[in-house]
C-alpha cells in the first residue's frame, strides 16, 4: 500500500475532531482499507496529495469537475466574483444567467437554486407533495438522492458502501410513505401504482442510476415512468444531480426525453452546475414551480442559495462545456472503458463494465449485465480492494468503493490516459 505519512498524520488529527476523520462517508477508505489520501491541489486531470505524490483523478470531486481541476477561466471568474463580494442575500445577476443557461439546456421551464443536491431532491419532494396534496413517494432501491430522511430507504452510494440496511435517526413514520421498488422493474411500478396510485405524490429516480455502480435505465424505462405518473396524477421527478450537464449538454434527458418527446415534471441538478462550489437546483413545469413561495404556498428558502461565487463558477463551467468539450470527454471515457475491459479480459476477471454516456463503472465477478440493486450487491466487491490499491500505487485515484461511478473529465488527455493504461494490467492481475 502507498505510504503517505503526511496524509496519515492529518487523518489522525482529523479523527480527533471529526467523526471518522471525514466530512462525508464516501471519502473514507472503509471499503478498500488504508488511510484516506489528503489532497493538496489539483490541475486538469491531476491531483497532488499532501505528500507530494501525483495521481490521475477518476473521482472528479464525485462529479462536479467536468472540465478538470482549476480550469484557468473558472478560477479567474471566481476570483473576480469574490473580489466583488461573496454573498449579498439579495438577488444578483449571476444567478439569473445560470438559471437562463439551465432553462436553455434542459426541460426545466423554471428553476430554484439551492446549495446541495440533497436540498434539491428534498425540496422537489416537498413541492410535489404540496402540489398534489398527496403523501406517498416512490423511489428505487440502490438509487441515492442525498441524505434526505424520507429517501434514505435502501439507498446507494455511501449507504451501500458501508453496508447500512437503514439509518438510525430516521423515525419509521418518516419512511412509512416511501415505497421502494426494484430498478428497471416495470411490473413492480405498475403494481405499486395499481395499489396506491391515488395517494402517490411523486416517483423519483436517478435519470440513470449511478450510485449502485452505473446501471442504465432499460430502453424506454424513463418514458414509461413518466407516462405511469401522468396516468395517476403523480409527478415524475428525474434526479439529474449526477448525470446533469455530464452525459450530454442537456444531461440524461438529452439521451432519452429530448429525443423521445417527453419531459419530467420536476428535475434536480447539482455537481457540474456548481463548477466545484456548493450550487444545485430543482426545476420543471412552470405551473408546478409557481407553487413555491413567494409565488405560491410551498415554503423553501436558503441563506446562500444562488450566491454569486457558486453561480459564477457554475455558469463559467457550463459556458465552457461546449460540443467540443463533450466530444473530448466522451472520447476519453470510451478509450478508458476499452482499456479497462481489455486489461480485465487479459487477466481473466469476469466483470460487467456498464455506462450511461461517459459515466461508467465495473461490476466484479458477475456473468451478465446488472440491471438492479440486487444484481449490484451480488458482485464480488472484494476484488475491487486489491485493484484499487494497485491503481493508487501506480498513481491513479479511483473512487474508494466498488459501488461508485468513475468520473472522467474533458481534461483527461493522452498523458493521463497513458498513466492509467500503464497501471491497469498489474491492477487487473491483482483483482483476479
Ligand atoms: N442525487 C444524486 C443522483 C446524487 O448522486 C447525489 C450525490 O451524490 C445527490 C442527489 C446528493 O447531492 P449532494 O451530495 O450535493 O447533497
């Protein structure tokens, strides 16, 4: 294992003052063992840790860093915005520009800014309940929508990484109205709506599941969800916190709804739209969004919502995320996916590499495609641990969990890809 004395020292200090030494559980190395690496700086596709070691980054801050780290134009725009003042608690121009950019790219007719994806999904659910006057919500096992109480039932991401069946602190009555169904299972959706249809406020789904590893929706599944909700007077919420502005310039909707001619009633965004700062949003149909305070009765608010620095970072990122940038990102991701497949096949490791656009992950030791949470959990996740550490030792920083997506950026150039290519054969043998 990589020896990282400065990280080790900081981790010991961190553990004394922060639970588990981290501020978000997925950052801990619980699933892979060893000490979390403390990063000191990032540039393009590269991270440098506090011991001075460099890594090609395939985490990308868990999604936001679409353009890579410290993009000069983003940094300069943020610096100029900070010099003008960091937060006013009044409306300001950048939040209008960012909202216009989001509305222009996506199905949302209006958006409300918040500071995290969790706030976005929490607020969207409240709005759906307020709009419909109904209480029940439907979600899928293995989908993660942030740490919203009512959505922490059979969640993915850190919840599955830590193997938590449920979370203490969430009273049973809070999840009593949450119906959890298997992903990609039309019959289960039909049965739930047949039984509870007139009480269901909304169905929320990741636009493509990325928090149990990447499990794309089967063709037509999102459209089917949208139609089923419409038939029963429930709202369809597409969570694009991870996929938004990443898998296409219009998010996952650019891969299905936009082509097929349907739109979610509400949609949530985060990650890329903040350019590495805390900015997120929820949006959707004008008649639904108009129910939010102060135009309507459903309360929602935030001291730092739409603050000028985060919205400037997001706006600059989105303006730089043009067709050429998406072309580079997609090409780098495809090349990487081929390299990973080749190395695993060569080493004789059974696996399924699955993708939704440029987002992808590997399921270890499975003999066919994974379509739901049960399939994801049946993988031989233990194979990931030696693979992860062999990659880390060779200078490649992967997500420290087999259940997370690998994030490529538009800054992953030939040098970054050849570092990964050099690391893969040995890591694949370690996983065999
Ligand atoms: N929704 C999805 C699909 C996510 O992947 C995440 C975070 O990973 C969230 C919501 C929560 O976002 P945040 O961590 O910004 O609260």
